[in-house]
């Protein structure tokens, strides 16, 4: 006994030590994840590398959710490609179930929207989690300004993308207030830049200049933010036709390239610099960088590659080199022709409407507006051919749809005819079945009626005989009366088996609430249906003719009280009219 007790005590201590060890490990991991959370804003690459050393399967559920949230944030900030939103969906599901309405729950909703936006999902699936995050954020007593800044910033970006610039500006201003409250210069910079582009989209260039001036007042910007600022200034001054400043900022962008964490596309840089030189009437330098842009093309299927060749042709015309101009104009035409289908599929007009998608697209829009009349006529001719092809395909598609619709309509009509024929056959079979059932039921009633009449007559005679015997011998009369009651009892049992609820339903076509009728009620209704005289009914029910009238009134009132469209009791009322014969079945 003592040995068993010591064993149990030792086991309990070991289990306690194991649980304590696991709890300590989970707490240590949670602390490490919290430290990485504090670093992920400024050092996302380092955090991503640290997270890659962990196996999520070894973590507790809480730490696994925290790991998933940090990995999503780090991937977003290091511009990793998102191919699925399953990870952030699992993170959101955990926080929704275990830590609802908390800051991590709100962040999971925000990044659910961000990931879906990066995956170019429908705007509704992006907007829904962001609005839910806003609802939860506004309910918090002490909301986190950093979370609010991120939430309002991405709501503003989504609305600006959908051309709701007024509402977007309101969200950006909310984000700015929270960024200043937190004192984060990167967030302040990003929000000012978003406000600048929001005004530029609306062609409010004076307001855009105010935000650009505010950006210039921010000091000690990291190289990546400085590069984005120079790019914004270059595009602004190009729109304002201040080409000297445009060129200065394009040159300044090149000086920052060795310091950038994320390198931009080389062909875009060379193309933008070439245009800046051309605006400043420096065609030799413009030609040099324009050719470099073509040499650095990374994707030969990119729909705007033709602009690079067209830019060389424009510069060659400036240099009076018509042979070179014609050569590159033909190359531009060939590249453009090969990319027409892809241009239609990707809806290039939407890309051209936005300033902040990339430097090349914005400059491509400017260049496309300045192409020569010769190329414009050629492009219009090609566009007409494309439209003709689209129209022809459209007409063929409509014809096929009409043929398919006619075939489906004929098939549907044929199916409807077949269904109607089957329905008619089914109704005919049901009618024949009902007629056969009515005949069978009528025969049953006739047999039952003869049986009940004979039994009632025998009972009357038995009563008369009992009374005569009792007059001569009271004891023998009592024996006869007892035998009569026993016979009545056995008959009632037999009648109960014969006239059950199911049989009553078949005889009269009634449906629900059959339990409202007693055994004697059923017998009464059957004898009424058989037009039995009151004397026979009274004998069968062991009552007098006088009492039978009262009982009949009571049964009629019960039927009227319980009658409804669902049980069809109303058809039984015809049994109480002597001049009406109930059509049984």
C-alpha cells in the first residue's frame, strides 16, 4: 500500500514538472515572438529569417497563431508573393475564437484584407475584413494608434483605388493623426505620400504640392523613403513642365540605388531618365539611356515594352536620323502588335489611370500621349482590326448562345410534355385506385351493416328474454344479464379492432386528429353511414333511443369544434342529416 502511494505521488510530481516545463517553454517562445513583433516594422527581413528557423508544428496553438501573424507581416513588408490567404485565415480564426476584439484580432483582420489585396482578389473580399477591423477598433477603450494607423491607411488606399477620393482622403487624415500621435516618422511619411497621390489622382495639383512640401520637411529619411520622395517630385515637376527639376530628381534617384533594400526595375529607371533628358532638349543623353532601357528589359511579354522602342524612334527623329527612327518605329509596331491580346486581357486603361502603380506606367502614359501622328494612325488601324475581330467573335458567340438556348428550350418543352403525360397517367391510376377502394369500402360497410343489424336484433331479443326469465326466476335472469354484458364486452373489443383510426380514415377520407374519437364514437359514425335505425344504434351502444339523441348532438358538436381544412372532419357532418347519404370513400 505504501509502495503504491509513493508511486502515485512520484507520478504526480513528474506530470507537474512536465506541465511546468511546457508552460515555461511556451512563455519563453511568446516573449521571443513579442520581441520580433517590436522589430518587424523596421527590420522585416531579419524577422522573416528568424521565423524561418522555427517549426510551427512544435509551437502551442497560441504561439502558432502569433507566428502566423508575424510571418504574414514580415512577408508583406519584404514584398514576398502571396499565393494563398489560408495562413492569415487560420490566424484570424484563432483570435476570433480565443482572443476576440483584441489588438491581434484586429491586426489579423487588417492583414487578411492586405493579403487578399496583394493577391488581387475582388475588392469586396478585401473591404469586408477591413471594415470589420474598423468596427472592432472603434469599440476598444484604449486602441493601439499603430494598429489604427495601419487600418485607416489601407482603407484609404482601397477607396482611392476605387476612385472614392473624398472618403479615401478622410481615412488618410485619420491615419495621419494616429501616426503623429505615435510619432513614427515612417508612418507619417507614408501617409503624407498617400495624401499627395490622392490629390494628384484628382488633378488637385496645388493641394498635392502642399503635401509634397510637408514631405520635404521630414528629415533623416531612410534611402528607400528618400527614393520614393524623389520619384514623386520628379513626376510632379514633369506634370508642371518644370523639366530641369524633373531631371535633377531623376539623377538623384540613381545616386540612391546602392543604398536601397528593394531594387527597382532597371529598365524603368533608364526610361524615366531618358525622358527627362529629352524634355531638357538633350537627345544624345536621352538616346543613350533609352537604349539602356531596351537592353534591360526583363519580361519580353510586358505590354508596355513597345513604348521603349517608340521612345528611341522619337529621339532619332529629333536627331534627324530618319533611318533609325523608322527602324525602331517598326520594332515598336511589331512589339505592340504581339501584345494586343494581352493588353485587352489586363485592361491597360486601368493601369494608365494610376500615378503610383510604378514609374514606368506613369511615364508611359505621358509618352503615349506625345506619339507622332504616323504611329497614332497605325495604332488606330490596328485597333479597328482588333475591334472587328472582337465584334466577329462576339457575333459568333451570340449565335452559339442562341442555338444553345433554342436547344435547351426544346429539351425543356419535351421534358415538360413528358412530365405532364406522366402526371396524367398517375392521376388516372390514382382515380382508378380510389374507385376500387370505394367499392371495397362500400362492400365492407354493407357486410358490417348486416352484421351490426343482426347483432342488434339478437341483443334486443336477449334483453326481452332476460326480462321474461327474471320475471320467473330472478337469479337466472341475473345470469342471463351477466352473459349479455360479457357478450357486449367481447363485441366492443371486436368492434374496436374492426373500426380503428386507420379504418375510419379510409372509410371517410379524414386525415388528422383521429384521436378525438372514442371507440363508441367510431361505431356510432359507421352505423350512421350505414343508415342504421336509431333502435339498432341504441342497442349497439347499450343506451336508450332518448339518450341516443343527446349523444348524437354531443358527437356532432365535437366534430364541428375540431373540424379544420387539414383533417376534413366537415365531411362527417353530412351523416347527421337523415336525408343525406354519405358517400363513403
